[in-house]
């Protein structure tokens, strides 16, 4: 059918036919809108999974970076060589969100999170992200059986990361 023939068909449509056509068109639009919103929900879920994967990747990158820096630092200690380092971290990052706080006359504090909807969906306004803290450090190195090297590395890492010495272990390598 040509566009002219379609135009003539709708122009000649009267009464019940026009009402039925309008209802069918409305139903199609509602059904199509529902499909589009379902796609958006699937994308949001996918983004949530991608964000979780991205967070894990960021924490792993952070851990690897720290291990490399500790390895370089420990290799500088006199008597230590062929250094390998393993770091353990707390579970995950901590997120700090913006809040509006209000103190009433009766010394009650009321807080509300600040919501931003820049991406189309409402989210809390992230102020900062605190990376996980170091729980422990294991160092294996040639010279790690020497009590002086062991003490130097333990004291160095304790001071650098504010860890108690019982969270740091130095062992002799092959």
C-alpha cells in the first residue's frame, strides 16, 4: 500500500472503526512501553554486576600495587633479596555518602542522605571511598632467617602501615 492509500483509508474510517483503531494503537503503545522499561531494568542489573566486578578489580589492583611497593621497599633492606610479599586486606571498600544534618531544639539530630539523579536513576552522592585496611603482611626473602633482617623488615612495615608487629611475618626463602 502506498502512503496515499493508507491516508485515504483512515480518512474514510468513521465511528466504531476509528475507536477500535485508537484502542489497538493505544494497547500497542502500552505494551511497547513495558518492553522498553524491562530492558532498562535489565541494563541496571547488568550495571550493578559490572560495578561489583569493577570494585573487585579496583581492590585487586590496589592490593597488587601495595604488594609491589612493599616488595621494592623490603628489597632495599640490607641482607634481604629475592623478596616475595603477600598482603591481606579487609573485606572491601567503605563508601561515605553526603548527608544533610539538622539539630532540633530538643538536641535531636536528623540526617538525610543527599540523592543525585544525574544518570537518570536516583543514587546517593558519594563523598569519598575508603580503601580496605591492611590486615597482615607476609614476607619471604633470602636472608629472612637472619634475626637482624627479620627485625628491620618487621619494624619498617610496622611503621609504614601502622600495623602491630604480630601482623607481620618474615620467613627465609630458598
